[in-house]
C-alpha cells in the first residue's frame, strides 16, 4: 500500500470514528435529500422521508466502504477529486459531506 492509499483509508476512518463522526447527504437520484450518519462502532442510520433505518458498515479496501442491511449491501466508493462517495448501484446519486 503506497502513501496515497494509506492517507485515503486514514481519512475514511477518521470520518467514521466517534459518536456521530460523519454525516452525509445524498444528492441526486431517487433518494435525494436522505441523510446518512456513520458511527464509530460500525453502525449507521439513513433518514429519509421521516423514517430512519439502521445499518452496519465496514471498510472493504482503501477506497470502499460496504454498508449492509440484512441481506442487502452496497459498496460506496470514495472519489477523492470531489470528496464524495458513489455507488455503481445508484449512478444518479452521490454522498456529499457536511450535512447540518
């Protein structure tokens, strides 16, 4: 693993450590406006349309977080160019950091 990959994984882990360490907003696509919170204990929640759903997550590799809910899972790839996460399963949306 080179320094660039190490730095990316360190940044992802820093975003996901603590109580509510990272809040993200989905921009675009069917779930536009959903709020996703990642917690340091490898759990998270998605709030959309007044409903909240909990999920588990883990770091799959240097640039990927996998979020899972029962038998469903989705890989979220980090795009360092614009500091977003995206999924090929949902090409119209992306996760943007900085939800208040």
